[in-house]
């Protein structure tokens, strides 16, 4: 696959509750020891890592992130194909750069560079 899915994210209004739910359900070890209480989930054998935590606006969403060498070029291509930019490229402190777009049906997909 040219651009692999490299990260997932599950967010909602009760981040600690979601971390407990998914940790108990799947046996995930979730490390939320950071200022944003974003729970990092290590990749299991044959799987990808991800995050579970609170959303900034209290909404619930599940997103997957696709590796891209050029975030803006990927957003531009998505828009040419009928998508819409949801979040322009931004750098996460001490982390990767991310962006998001909505597909023509409104599904939000993340892009990541440097992960």
C-alpha cells in the first residue's frame, strides 16, 4: 500500500471513561500521562498504534490517519476529488505534523507526516 494507515484515534467528551472502556474491552495498555490526557495505545503485533482521549469540543469521533509525505498536496488532491479540508497542516509539539479532510460523504480522515 503506497500510503499506509499508521494511527487511529477515538475521542469523546469523557476521555478517561473511554480509556477505561477500551482498555478493559481489548486489554490495551493506555498511557495518558501527558498534559492533554491523550491516551497512547502501543501497536500490537500486526497492528497499528493509536490514541484514546478527550475531544477538544466534547464531540465523539473515530478517525484513522494515513501517512503522507506532503500534507498540503494530499489535502489539495482530496479537494480536487470532491473532499473538503477540515484541518490544515499543523505541527504537534514534540510529535508529527497532521491534517484532516472530509471525504465527499463527510467522513473525516487524518493525514500524518513524521510518525
